[in-house]
C-alpha cells in the first residue's frame, strides 16, 4: 500500500546525507502507537514478557521500540507493529488510527516516506471487575 509522500528531499542532498537509524524510527512508531486509545500494549508475547521484567527493575527505562520492527532505506521506511488491544474496540478502526498516527509522526519527524505500516493484533485484554479491584473470588466452585 502506497501513501502520499511527505518525505523531505533534504535527507540526501549535494551537501551530504542524513541517515536515520532503525531504532529511531521504531521508537517514534512505538510512541505514536501507544498514543492511540484502545491500545493496551505494544508487542507480542515475548516482547511483553521482557518489557514486564524490565519494568520491575528500578531505574530501568521504557523501551518505546518494543513490538516494532522497521526497515529504513535512504528515503523510505516500512514498519511492522504488534499490539494487544482492549476488548470492545473495533480492531479495524484501531489499526487505521494507529496507521494514520504512525505515518504522520514518522514522516513529520524524519522526512522519510512511510510506504507501509503492517499491524498484527496478538491479543485482546478483557477487564473484569475482579481483576480491576485486585480481589479474587474465594468461594468454592462446586458444592
């Protein structure tokens, strides 16, 4: 899928070129993804486990690029994002919102043309009353 180019011609010019690292684009895309309401977390199973362990270490920094894979060329970038959505959110609308926000942020901040943003929904989180309050039902299940 091709999007309208907002890429800046100044990335490669007569006075030199600007190289933007994959990690920079991944971080921008990860932050832009987390800004969208309905995204519970970014990343698949393994990335989320590693992120949860990192969160328990005092002073550890959040990895904003978690769950984001990118391919960056001289003028273009392609982005793959894995998410966990909140239950009840229309997933196709969530993906479209993420895609718009990521493209806008990456193109505005880097000057790269974003050629595609692929989104994988790994899970849906269901919030129930017991999980929200931290209480568990201790009654026996059978009598």
